[in-house]
C-alpha cells in the first residue's frame, strides 16, 4: 500500500519531466527547422546552434545543468517521509507513555527525519529540567526554524535560475544586435550574409534562456507547494506530540524559573 502511495505521489514529477523533455525537443526541432537553409549542404545541429549563440550559451549551459541537478536533488530532499516519519510515531507514543525522556530520545535517533530532529530538542530540554509547555514550544520553534529552512534554500535556487536565465539570454541578444549594427556600420547593407551570425546569436540566446527559465519556474512552484504542505504536516505532528506529553505528565503549564 505504501509503495502505491509513493508511486502516486511521484506521478506528477514523472509527468512534469516527460512533458518538459517533449516540449524542449519539439521547440528545439522547430528552431532547427526554421534556421535550416534550403540546400542540404549545410545542416543545422544543436552544436551549431550552440556555437551560433556565442559566449552567452556557456552560462546558459551551466544554468541548465544546475536546473537538472537541483530538480533531482529536491525530488529526494522534499518528501513526506523525510519531513514526517509515520513509522516513528508508534515508537514515540510508546516512549512518551513511559514518561522516560531517554527512551524518547532513542526513538528519535532510530528514526531520522525533520520531525524527529525537532522533537529531540524537546526531550533534551526535558532532560535539563525544563518541563513547561512554553519552554518546550520555544525550543522546538527555534530548532524548526533552522531545520526546515535548509530544504527551502535549494527550492529558492530554482527561482534564481528562472530569473537569471532569461536575462542572460537577453544579454546575449543585445550582444548579438550590437555586433550586427557594427557590421552594418562598417560593411553597409550590401552584404546581409555578414549579419547572419550576429542575428543567430541574438535569436538563439533568447530562445535558450526561455527554454531554461520556463521549466525552472514550473519546478520552483511545484517543489515550493510540496514543501509548504510537508512543513504544515510537521507542525501538526509536533502539536499532537506536545499535547500527548502534557497528557502523560511530562510537561507542566507554568514556566520553570
């Protein structure tokens, strides 16, 4: 049953990856077809387009590699099982019912994840003699702000790529147009073939920047929404465990001075 649920959760990612590959392939083929000359002597390939794009294609290539790497990393980093560990709840409930904070710490160590890392500071605080609900909540909030911020950083990098890639493509476009106008100024309009490389640089870099920015933005919103949903699940479990600790007498309602 868990395998079926996991596959259903990963299904949108598979659809996203396949659709983006098909989209990029279709757009690339369309660009190549539109740039192909009538004669079959000079065939246009992706490598030819890359060279026509000029210097701006190198940072765009780096952005595309970073996009794939970040998307794959976020795929494994932002998972429900990594945020909330369902298998750990039974062990934690049994440990809390005993009232022994050391057993609770052992249960957290045996089930690594974001929720158990946050809960461990609560049991450590209890071991130090601070048993008020307010003290425990403050300790968990401080730990949660640090732990839950780590995966969000990598999601934000996707937004950075989505913002910078089209601007880099636009910069390549400006560079190509500047070179084109320089050739016009020096050679005149009598030889349009001299402008071909500059115009190709202007068009290819713009298209390449958009081909990177669009999937990066889609991946950013997908993983951000998934992160927010998983984070809310963590806080829900933390609240449930806090109420259970209070019920079992591990916590008090007053500050410990």
